[in-house]
C-alpha cells in the first residue's frame, strides 16, 4: 500500500496525509 502511494506521488499525497491523521487519532484513543 505504502509503495503504491509513493509511486503515485502527488495524486495520493493528500489522501495519505488524511489517512495518517486518522490513524494517529485512532492510535491515541487505544
């Protein structure tokens, strides 16, 4: 998944940032 995002570059960078923010919130709440 990560490799695909990096290969895709700018097209997915914004989605990647949103995903990371969501994961950070999720992990904080564990």
